[in-house]
C-alpha cells in the first residue's frame, strides 16, 4: 500500500506541467539572476514548475533561436533583453526575426549600465578617458559578455560617438568581462549598474559614467556619459519574457497577469531592486509596441557604432 501511494505521488509530480525560461547567456548574468529571483513564485502563480535553463552562445542567438522554434504552447519562453533587438541589425544572418518570430508575453523592468575603466588607465572622468584613448589609438581594448551582447554594442556605440579607436575583446559572460578589467587585461567595460556597485570601493576599477540620459537611481552622484561630454549617448535595456510566435492570447494573458501580480509583491520588488531592475508591468500589446520602437532604435545604434557580425 505504501509503495502504491509513493508511486501515485511520483506520477502526479511527473505529470505536473513544466515551463522553461531560457536564458541565452551564461549563468551569473543579469538575465540569469533575474529569472532565478522570481521563477519559484511565477510557478506557484501559474500552478506549474518553472525552471531556468541556460543556453548561451553567439551573443544570445543560440538560446533565443531555440525558443523561436519551440511549440507556441507557453511552456518555453526566453527572458530577453536589449541584445534581442540588437541582433536583428547586428548579424548579417540570423535564423529568426526578433519581432515576427516571437510573441511579447510580459515586460518585467528596465536595467541601466555604467562605463567602468581600469584604474591603470590615467583617467578619472569620461572626458579624461576619451582624451587618453585618442592619444593612444588602437592600444586600448574593451571587454564584453560576447559578440552581439548589450555590453558589446553599448561600448561600440560609445567608441563611435566619442571618436576613439579601441579593440573589442569578447568573453563568455558579463562577470568574466568585469574580471578582465579588474585584472588589468582590458581597459574598460560597460556593465549593468548593479554588477558594478559592489566594486564601488575597489581600487582597481573606476566608475566613469552612467549610460542613461538620466542618472541611475542606484548611483545618483555619478554623472551620465552624455553630461560628461559625449552628447547624445544613451543606452539602457528592457527585460521581459518572449515566447514563440503564435501563442494563444489566453496563455499570454495568464502569464502576463501572473507577472503583473509578482511586480506588486514587496519581496519580489526587493529582490529586483537588488538586481538593479526598475520594475514596470505592462500589457503584452504595450510590450510589443516597446519592442518595435527598440528594434528601430537599435538599428540606428548599430549603424552609428559600425558594429557588424557576419
């Protein structure tokens, strides 16, 4: 009898539906930590198990492409960010379309970034960094979380707008890129603000400027890159869940409503703030409009930066 009960519970556990949130980058990055900060509560709200699955590679296009080809049943989503819309203009060949092949499901929030340099570089401000780079064309390099990542394009965009010449060195994750700057092997990186804050008193690093048009709520005393002399420079990122194209509206609405409720939960909001995410719930339709505008914006950014991946 005991064995039968155990088998019954095992069968029920096995039958419980499972939703996968794919992270198209390595573990430890902003998207990964954000997903793991709310996957258990999202699963409870939806009555299913929600697991986080990392599928890194090719600037996030491998994991994203996997979701594009998944069944549109709401069981496989990707936690995407600005790199998603960047890819549409950055890659000469992409196995999916960032808008047409996806269903906007739920916007979660926004993340801002900060320009960080190695203290080995004799510069304490953005203007001084630009002057030093101009005096040493091609001799400085910058690290990123990989070709096509937001940390890649944000820095390529800065380099182009500042009129300087730097070498891009891609790594596997944002954490690894920051470590390379810490070690002095790379001279700069654009990192998510929350990732940089723990290094605020680290003598090997200097935070030079926030990348948004407004100062970051997390670093209110740090001037923006724009106000520091590189006029017009702006870069930040949305965060949200996307599914394959063709998802049923009822499924989308259920997930969107669950996320919206989580974004009113004080414990979830506290976790998001610790991840540097400014929460913002919106309808799936509004999220779709945001994606269209960001796709157009990133096309302009890619063109100005001159970045291209064949």
